[in-house]
C-alpha cells in the first residue's frame, strides 16, 4: 500500500477522538474515559466533495490495495467502518444488538481519510461513507468496491431568524454563509440556485472553514443566513431561540428533480468486491440488519439518542433526540438506490468531475440483490 494516509485528506473537515461501541455479538473500539465527543465530526460527511479530490486521491489506490488486507480478518467478523455522524446514527441499534446471524467488528472514526485508507488497504469489509467518496473510491480502485445502500439523505438546511425566506428564490440579493468552496454544501446550493433561476451574481456565497464559524455568525447576527448540516443546525437553534430552519435543502432538491428519481444523498454503504464475492450471504444479512437498525433510529428516537451518546457521536441526548428527525436516516437499496444516487452523482459531476473521481461510476458500481 503506497502513500495511503494522504489519500482524500481534502475530504476530512474536522477530527475528534476515535470512539465506538459494542455489545453481544460484536466488538468495537470504545471511547477513552473522560472523552468529550463533539458534533463537529459530522462535517466529514456533509462536506466531502472537495474540488481537489482527484488530485489528493492521485496516490496509488488500486483494486489490489482494496483486497490485500482481507486475510487480516482471522476471526470471521464482518468489519464495518463508519464516520462519527448521521450515517452512524442509523447503525447504533445494530451496534447494540446481539440477534444477528453475522458477527460484527464495528470501527468508528472521525475523518473520511481514515475510513478511505482502511477500505483501500483491505482493513474493512463494509463502510458507511460520503456518497461522492464512494464514487472516488470506485474509480481509484478500478471498480474494487460496490455501493449496497443509501443510509442518509440530505442533512443540509438554511437557517435564519428571517421569516421572509420561504423559498430558494427568496435568497436573491442576500448573503449566505457556508463551509468551504468546492465542497458538497457548495455544490448543492449552487445547483439549487441555478435550478431556481438564480445566478452567482444574485446570491453572495461567503465561505467559512468550518460549520462552527457559520454557527457563530448566526449567534451574533440571527437575521443573517447560514447553510448548515445537522446536528449543527440543532445546536445553533438551541443557542439562539430566534433561529429556525427556513429551508430544507433535501425538500428543495426533490422539488426541482421532479420524476427523475435523483435524491440529495449524504451517506452510502459500500463493500469491497473481494468480500462481496466470497461472502455475499453475509452482505445480505448485513443489509437486512441495517434496514432494521435504520428503522429503529427513526421510530424510537429516545432510545437511539441514548445509544448515540454512548457511542460518542453527540455529547448530549436531548440534542441527539432533537437532531434525529432532521438527519434523514434511511435505508434505500436496489434500483431505487441506483436511481437516487446516480442522479445525485451526475449533478456533482456536471459541476466538477473531480468531485466524483473524474468520471461517473459504471453500472457495476451499484449492487442489486438478485
């Protein structure tokens, strides 16, 4: 494995200490005593479409790299990696379950580059990653991975105390604060502005290095407009009661897509094709387990919030419980997954091919269970 640690470093916006949780039929890394989990880890999921992705990913990541660590799994457990954020929120129920036919080894990290390196080196079998990162990995491993489900839809929201903002068109003549130019939030808002007949001259986009800066501006000037991901939205609104969600970008995306089937996708689940080839039944079991876990996150937010805190994803259960309904945790597979994700990747590709690895994935990128 050559120079894997720098791969896709542009995807990682923030870092917090490594944590995880487990019980029953699984093992995981656990947080150190006294650690202080932070919501900032979520930025690695919602802001991972860096314009420099192709350049940063130009190190040697091959299909050989993607499988050369398979022999390290001597215990037979399915090794599942995820980021500390919304994508892992839909997994915590499974992390705390002991009823699966699979044995799991869960590994939660705080930066996308760590996850990418583990997949590329064969240290993970399955991983929950930002949608565009999956496409970049597919291209860089020469088709060495497949996407098996969508686990999180959009987590981006326009936040302000200004009640006059009812539509994207109402942003005309205003300034919107957001994180990083050439990242997923940037591509999404640019696409939605254009789809609503607005140009770059109509709306000023002011970029900050991280979501915490945007939240700080909103705290000082509530009538300003910020583009934030969950759970930063919930935290910002808790700090200032005049702030509210004025636009749900997932809903705005759906409005302009119509019947095309594309969705605003934050996170997907991928599998190395080496593992899929040799363990397809285990992958099918995981899909069934993941579906149940995602459903539990939506139907039982109180228990899920407690599990999220135990996992070190968010520090306080009330914040987690309030954020959950807006994190768009889901489970989409098969042809519906392909339609939703391929359309989303095409939007990113049209804005910057580098954001998806230089080219759109072929049909074999999408695992459709037979």
